[in-house]
C-alpha cells in the first residue's frame, strides 16, 4: 500500500501552485507533487475555510474529484515544461465509476493519486484515488480533453440576465447548514417543480459572482463539472424531501461549458433499482434546448 501511494525512486518533484490555472476559492490543492512514469501523487491538508466545507467540518465529497482533476492539470503543465500564464490546458469532459466510502473532514490529511490509464490523442482516461491514512475514501475515473483553445462563449439574451431566485422559504433554507457552494447553488435556482420521489425540473441561472466561477478560470469563467453534479444532488434531496449522502456517480458527460448568466434547465428523474438501500437518479442539463451535461447519481438517506 505504501509503495502504491508514494512516488517511485525515479519520481521528480514539482510545485503544483505554478502549474494549475485555478485561482481564488476554486484552487483546492497546493504543495509539492511527485511524478514517476506511472502516476502523480500529492498530499494535502483540507483547509477549514474551503468553500466545500460545511459548518460541521464535513467536506462535500465532490471536492475530491476537483482535487484530482487539478492534480492532473498540474501534471500536464509540468510535463509540457510550462508555467501557468492564463493559457488553457483542457477540460474535464467525463466522470465515471465514482465511489465515496467515508466522510472527509476539514483538517484531514489526504493522499491524492492519479494514474494515466488510457491516452488517445487529446483524450486521456485517468484513474484517481484519494486516501486518508490507509483507507481509500474516494475513487473516480476522469476523462480529460487536452486543448489550448477556449470554446467560444455564447451571447446572453437580455431576458436571461434578469433571472432571480424565486424559491419558497422552504427550499431557500434547504442548504442553510451546508457549505458555501451548495448555498449559492440553491440561491441560483429561479424556478422549480418538485414531484415528490419522482422527479424535479428546475431552472438555474448562475450569476457572474457565483463562487464556483471564482478562479475557474481567470478571464474565462466556466462552471466546474462538480458543481453541475452538486446541483443534481441537491435536487435529489428536494425530490426525496430528505438529506441524502452521495455515494456513487456514473456516466457523467460534460458536453459544453456553462458560463455566467447561462440559463440551464435541470431535469432529474428517479431511477428504479433492485438495491433498496440506494436511491438512484438520472440528471440532464440543457441550455436553450441543447444538452450540456448528463449523469447518474446514487444516494442514501443520511
């Protein structure tokens, strides 16, 4: 186990701060990474002031996926011999076979590992693992599209810019005891239709000052893929009218970036399954009728 989590004897070191484009609140990793021919590793301490840390010190598990994605970005920039000057390295375009096994708390020391599994031209498949001590607390398969070109940002219609939160007090208080990201997702919902234990349809408009855009990326704000999934998780809770733990994510595809003031329609549907201990939902995200993202999540009652 020790050799798996540490760099081999031929590992080289690099400072991740100089190698990732993320800034401000969306920068989730720092420190010295170790890269050998098979993998890249990094140890971090989860800060208590992270936007993914709730008042009870619990870390939203989705933050671990973003940590792994940022580590992969740092590895690519290091391999190319670059320092970050605002250029793009690529996009996270898919997540699959995600499993969260135990809660993570502020102050925990985490070991991040990213293995390059498949490389097909610009597309790379990465196996990511997160350990706390000798326990694996999270794992995921990430699909990364490497490019140095920004996808053009669409024009925003005037009627979209005026969307505001119209949720009832019941839903506005839903994330009151959660982290900053979940609170601001709920505040971004402008319309919602909940059919208890069946489906939820919601309209969300993320304003330019939404915390998920902060430093992701400087000069070209893009909604993080984990925020897209976080929104579905919160809607699943509203569908069940109960707090839910997130355990699994499958078949997540991020087709086009979501930018500030994009108005997106989120459609969540309950999926029947044979495992009575898990609650599964499928989620689709659309913007002006175009599919932007889709995924499935498996949850359980808190």
